[in-house]
């Protein structure tokens, strides 16, 4: 029986990554974590409370940091957070960016409150040396989708390629308005205990992000002793895997901070969640989702999906089935071992679904592939990742009960959702329960909060995607342009519908919160509208002006912070219809 001890599956990095499509293999991320995270072994997490700052190193702009925001300071931080439950202390690394003038921080919000955006990253790798804090010039203030400052999308030099400037970037905009930005790595074996990034484990992603925000506050009180701010209006924000994390961040921030609060912790007042092509509808339940069906969950779509070469340069075509499942299976199997999470302490997974058995879901070939991915980083080693995925197709990788499905439109869907809805057997049922547990939003099956609320009221949620997204599936299949994909063909649309029906705009009731879904369609002159373009196009004033100010995302973020968004579920809208291909926002 295969039970993984140290086997995070790297290939899923291709599924939800925020890497550049032109990336080539290098060893640039292989040097390991940088100070102070490289010295984590000198500290013991058990000596600190969640959210405490352990150490920090200021990051000085230099010739390699041409996109570093003006008027800002940045630090790499080592802090404590929690894993399986509130008592499972871990050391985590991250980055904090703040205005160089502390008066801007104190005046960002009304009444002396600060404002903070919590960024959660997409897939870069599951080892510590793969994480964004190792190379912040690329993965923090670099161009989108890898970084989150410079507004960019598409291939440089091609008709649909765009790259803005650092001065017109998202991070620059926030710094100029006094916002603090925190960015977690998610924890990854900093103490040498065999832990890896908790990929798509919502509670862990959330606690790591929330504690990064608290550590940011403690850092600022150290470097700016005169700063009196103790409360921050708080907004969560992420792409792909990071979209999944951003939703969980928003769902848990109040429950988690209340359960782990220390006397000197800041108050985080939730204002909204921005989800860019989020990993959301993992599997489906047609009894609660009549607008979709069994073969239309994320786990079903990607079983036999091939991502064409255009996403990864002209060299590569990636089979997403082996990529997705080697990463999911490896990460979840490693985190399911050891001590069982405690009830009543915000457990990360069902306590009676521990010690996941890999052979319940993977063939011998699939298990072997998974074990080979442990040390690879997608950002610096995509060719090696692709090479390992090529020999396998889904039927070689997953057991037939999961991989053999129905041919719909020329693509064979998996049977994950249908199998999980039946009687899958004891060991496979554990995996099914994990999938439902890690599902964000109202359809998730866990004892944890399922909706983002502040003082009992729903906060605004913004969702963005492209209608040519083959990774977190959102694909318009109609031959006519300007046709929005329905919930079966667009996982983001299905997630929007679940939020609307179950919480924000239930049938027969007044709207209870603000919910928005923006979609972009493919246009050869402006955007491919694929998974990797979403952060850029949502952050652009229009599709010819890659500038954050005036963009759909900026306008939503500002209105959410100012509490100006009405209670309504805005109809999903196409942002660049044929009559307005540049997507000019009026």
C-alpha cells in the first residue's frame, strides 16, 4: 500500500500556476529560502503565538528590482502560523510591502484605520525554495501573472501581448494610497520536519495568509514606533490556487483571529474577496446544483484535458490529468499523516479521514510519477515537469473508476464527482470527503465558516475569468461571439451561481450582499482570454492600456474598501464584446 511520507506532486503546478509561458529551466530558485527564512532552523514555532513576527529582512531595491514600487519599503518576514488546527504551530515565510511614509498608513482609511490587501499566490512549487519570497522581483512586484505589480498579459511582441509599467502597477497604486500588502508563501518545511506547501488545503492557506497580515502589523509597529494604527480594513485577493486561498482567507478571518487572538494583535475588518480564475468547484452535487451535472467539476474536467502549446511556448503541450492529480495526491497524502487535527480547533480536514491511501486513487504508474515531482519548481523547471508528465495519460494515472468517463464534445470527462456520490469504498471515500472539505463557499462540507462575513453581514465577492480558460475550466463553446459560457462550461460561473443561490441572492429574497462575475473573451488583437491572462486583463483600464487605475479590479477594490457596493448579484457580464473589443470601461 502506498502511503506518502514526502511526496508533494509537482506536476499540478502546471494546473494553477502563475508562471510565465516563456519560462525556461534554470536553477535560479534552487538556492533555497533567503534570510531570514533560511535561518528558520534557529527558531522554534512552539515558542511563539500565531501571527507573531519571528524575524525580518528589509529588501532594498537594486538593478534587479526595476519594478519595485516607488515610495515603498519591503521586507521578507518569518512568522508563526498554524497547520492542521489552531494548536499546530509552524514557521512560515512571506513578504510585506508598505508605504515608506507611515503617515500614509495611518490615513489610508477613515478614523485612523489602515488598509491592507492580503495577496495569495498561484502555484509555483511545494518546496520552500520554490516560493515567491525567494525571488520577489519576479513573484511579488514583477509582472503579472507571476507577480502582482506590473499589469501584463500575453506573449511579449505578439499582437495580444501587453506589458505596462511599474508606475502604473497594482502594487504601486496601493502603496500610493497608504495600503499595506501582505503575501504569504504558505508553509513549506522551513523547520525540516517534512512538511510541504498545503496545496488547496483551505484552512491552512487561510491561516497562513491571515497570520502574514498580523505579522505585517507587528513589523510596522517595530519599524515605525510612532504608528498608532491598530485596525485595518482588510481585503483578500488571489489568482488560481490563490483564488481558492483568498476565498478561504475571507471565510475564516474572523473565526480564526477570534480563536487565536493575542493582546497586541491588530483588528482585521473584512471588506471583500477578489477571486481571479479561482479553483472553486472541485466536484459537483447536482441535487444542490441543478445548473450543472456530475461530469462538470474541476476534478472531472481536467482528467483528460490537454493544454495546448500556446500556453507554455511553442515547445510544450501538457496533459493536465497527470499534472493535477500528481500534485493533489502528493500534497494531500503528506498532510493527512501524523497527528489528527482536533475538533473545535478549526481542523484542516476530517479527523476520521486521515492517512490517505494513494493506491485508492492512483495506479502504480501514477504513484511513481507523483514521487518524482517532489523537488521540482514550475517557475524555474517547467520543461522537466512537462517531461515527467508526457509518458502518462489519465487512464495510466488514475484508477478506472475515476478516469473512465463520458465523451462530451470530443473530451472524455472523468467520473470523480459521480463516483464520490455513490459508494466508493472506505479508502476512496476518504479522498472524496477531502475534496468536499476543501471546496470553498456554501457547498463545502466542513464544520468551518463557509461564507465571507463581517459583523454578520456578507461582504462583496468579485470573480473574474477568461472564456478560453482550459485550466480552471471556463470555455465558451458556442460558435457565435459574445456568448457567455454556462455553469457547466465555466467553473467560475458555477461558483458564482452557488454563492448567489445559497447566500447572496436566494430565490424569493432581497439581495443580501454584492456579487460580481466579469468575463473576457478571446480576441487575436487584445487577449487570448486564457487562465494566465486573467490577472492582467482584470487589472487593466482597458485592453490597450495596461494600467491598474480605472481597471475593473481597481474600481471594485476601492468601492469595496469604501463600502459603496450595493447589495445585488450583478448579471455575469462580458467585458470585451465585439462592439467594444478593447474593453473600454465606462
